[in-house]
C-alpha cells in the first residue's frame, strides 16, 4: 500500500515505530523470569538421581501472577504428570499488554517430556499473538553410527519448516528443574553454581551462573515465609528467585520490573487485575535525555556517553561507530560509498552475511522470487538496496506485532514493526547477493531514546539502513548495541532498564 505524506509523518513521530520488536523484549524477559524453563542443560551439569527426582518432582499444577511495575499483566501455570516411565510437563504463560494503546494478547506454551532422571525426551514450544504463530519442536534421537545422542530441531514459521541437528554426548536436562540441582548440592548462603546451557529457541549456547545470596523473610499471599534468595545470570541477564527449603519457588524477578508471585489458581486468573488499565511497554522502556536533538532524522554526527555498568559483550565499536571509554561517536555514512572508502570483505565474513538462518530465510523460494521482482534486473548493489528499502516502506504495514520475527512470516503477513522490517530486509538483500546483518540498539525521537532494530549492508563498505523509515544511510541517532540474528539480539535485553544516554554533541 502507499502511505500519504501525513501518515508517513505520523510513522516517524509515533513511538511505536521505535520499539525493539516485542518478541525480544517480552518473550525473552518472561522466559528469564520463568528460569528459562525451555533451556536445556548439558548432562554433566546436574547430578540428579531417580530417587531425588521422584521425591521433588511434584505432580500437579503451580500458578503464578505476572506483574510489571506493580500492575498485573498476566498469569503463568506449570503442570506436571506421570506417564509410565516419563514425566510430562506443560508450562503456559498468558500476557495482556498495550503498545500505543493497542491491546496485545500473548500466549506461549512449552510442553516437554523427561525420563526419571529428568533427561530430555522431547519438547514443543509455541508463541501465539493475533495472526502470528511460531513453533519450535525438538526430539532426542540415538546416533546410528556411534555412541551419543542427536537433538533434532524443527522451526515452524511462515508455513515453512527449518530443521537443524545438534550432536550431544548424552541427552540434556531441563533448566526448569534447576532447583533440584541446588537442592542436591545443598542450599548454602554464598554458594555458587556454574551450569553450561543450550537454548533451543535461539539455537545458541551460554552459561548460567547461580548463587545463593541470602535468606529473607517475605510476606507473600498474606503469609510470612523464610526464603532463600538465589541470583541467576544468563547471557548477562540477571534474575532473582526466592525458594523455600523444599525447593518451591515463591517469587521471581527480572531486572526491568517483571515479577512472578506464586498464587492460587483463582487469584492468578481472577484477582488483582486493574480494570481498564493496561501496561504500555513503550512508556516503560523509553530512555529520557536532557539535551534535545532538533532534527533527529537529519543528524550527521552524534557523540554520547552511555551510562551502563559494563559495555562488555555489546557491539559498540566498528564501522560508523567509534568508542572511547563509555563515550560513543556515530558518523553517518555517505551513500553510495566513495570509491576511496571501498574495502574488501573477508570471505568468512561474507559467508556469514549471506547465509540463510532459521529466521532469515534468504534461500526460501518465496523470498528469492520477491527479491528478484523488487530489484527488477538492477545490477548496481546500491540501487538494489534502495529498491528493497523503498518496497518494504511502501508495502509492509507499520503496526506493532508481538512475534518471534521470521522473514517468511513477515513476507506472508506484510505487517510489522521495526524488527519485522529489519528481518525481511536482511533476507531480501541476502537473496540477491548483498551481504547484510540485523542490528539493534536505540534511536532518538521527541526527547527520548527508544529501543529499535534496523539493518546493515555491505556495498564496498558497511552502510546502516533503516527500512522502517526508508533511510539510507540511517541517521546518526541510531546507536547500535548488538548485531546478528535472534540469538545475538537477546543480548540487548540485559541493558533494558539500566541504560542511560547522555547527549554530548550533535550536528
């Protein structure tokens, strides 16, 4: 569809256009708060006997209310039942949120089966929000040729299946049963645990660090309880859990104010809701700044100080961004790049920037056909990039969507926010031979920085492209924090609620 001049102006002003896609923010923060219960552990990390598993694996349901900044936004339930020699677990979370006043109902379900030692047999994860559906399934299989196991993963998105296999020495454990590991090792204040983990939803590995930080008395549900406070770190994201001596979790908290409280089923479903009020995520995650930037979309140069406990693990430096301590300078590139700026791209880097991934399906026939139709025989790479960005700006409806972004799904729906635009742009560019990455960070608008996603293409040198705004290059108020597919974008969650930006110089 075509956008009128007045509507295009609204797109640039409305804060929803500058939100890092809610899939990253909501899905992953909730999963962290639920102890990343879909995450799988290497078998040597847990020393659990069948007797301990049988004693501590409570059959039945546990319910939680989900709160954000004191407002109830949903509920979660975990149900466990014995099925012959297997234990079947279902975890379901339902959230009601708002973006620009538009209600967003999100349901995520994780089902998995484990044996008496709690090693994995199979799992099935799904996310539903409006018209968008995403599903990831995995099953353990024996390796036919040599000892060991194989985890076969299947991603269902946009009507397409993508398969991936991972070889393991043994079947992994489920991180949702971390409490059994803590109990088996003993709950002692000051004790630390290091747990190698594999996360199937991002197809990536990381390490969970847990520590028993202390003992506190908390009033939960009208009753005071003595609970162990346990801190956990996963890819720089800190969460806290409060556990009793039996291993029951009574409270969990994420760094940006998301809290889960153990409640009865009736309370979780029907109590403590605030009628007529829905938490708006954009207002909660915006970063106010003191110095106004008058014409942000025309900004050529920005120098800012990033206030954050650590910048380690973030993609602050490189290409158009330079860093000195916690100060970052962004210089808008020229387009097309000047001849003297042309630099050869290493073969390994080119391969990574052109390959198809489970979420950037540049090899999909529909993606390839659409990309070829958009460029319409153009030979110049810069012209191809311009045509792809213009087509996305024209054809994809600008509307907040809660999903795990997938290029084939965005092409099918033609609806989305910044992350949908970025993932489809990256796939279309790669499909016509242009190396491209996804990037995420913050962008300035109306006195605040908002979390946002865009792309980067290689045209002899790297150039930032914002397909949501049809900007080539993107203006200098785009501050990149992370780069890469979904597994890398998870890293930005750890800065939300902690990052402050101080504008030092702009023109």
